[in-house]
C-alpha cells in the first residue's frame, strides 16, 4: 500500500510525513483492498476563521469505490487527525450499514406524474450586450448567475452499491444511475440507518 503525502501552498516536513504514514499503516483493518492513500494538506490563506486555515483531504484508492474525508483545523497535524477520525467513522458506518441491510433487495417504486416545469422566459438580449450559455442557460452580459458545470462518467449502480458509496465519501446524499431502470437517482440519509431515494422519470409527451 502506497501513501502519497503532498502539500498545497505549504510544505510538509519529513517528521510530519513519517507520522502520517505511520498513522495510516493500520487503515487496511477498516477497509481491505486499499492500493493507495493520498493525503493532501492545503493552506487556506483567505480562511475567515483560524481553525479553518489548514485543510486536509484523505483519499483511499483501491479496487472498490473511492473513499474520501476532509477536515480543517488550525495546524497540519490537527487537520490530519480530524480527517483520519472522519475517515474511520465513515468506514465503520458503511460496514454497519452492510450488516443491517444484508440482502437488501431493490424496492419497487410507483411512478408519479409531477407535471412539467414552466419554461424560462426570453432573455431579452440588448443591443451590443454579449450573450453566452452556461450549463444550458443563456446569460446576457455580466449577470449574477454563477454556475459551475462538471461532467463525471457514471457506472450504473444498485441501491445497495449507491448507499455504500454515499457512506464512503461521507456525504448526506449521492447521485447515481440506477442499474435496473437506468434512471437518474439520488439516495439520501434521513435518520440513523434510515435512507430515502428519489428516481427521476421523463414523460416524453410533456418533454415535447
């Protein structure tokens, strides 16, 4: 298992690098098949609070889904400790979820017609004002709209697999493509081991 420690806008001492590598040596008992662990420590010069000045991100790369945790603190060692604690908690929750939901079967869902959303109005382009498209929307001039657009390759997942990936990245929701229906879907955390799932369906008549 390789451990890669890098610094962004900061330097990593050999002493800290060795401590991080040593602390991560036992992570395989929480998750097997780990091939590489990436640790990135970043200095956040514009952080408004001192306890957010250093950010640490730990990523486990292996044969299974990627596992990631992020934490911030006032110094590098504390930020790493917090991120490692979060990582272990995420791995424990994922393991506990598999124990409680072993043999989870894909549930049956009823498709409800939610109607169509109203189409956006005309942009009202003015003369000499530049119009450009962001994420499928037309923006005229320097409007207030700020959109960050990203594309990710998607492998169809079962509900159980999506729940595992949500736990392992430490998020409260996870967007995926359902393996059975191929529908865009979102699974989200509710209470304790209680989860919800939303499937999107497209009414072709309304779309036209």
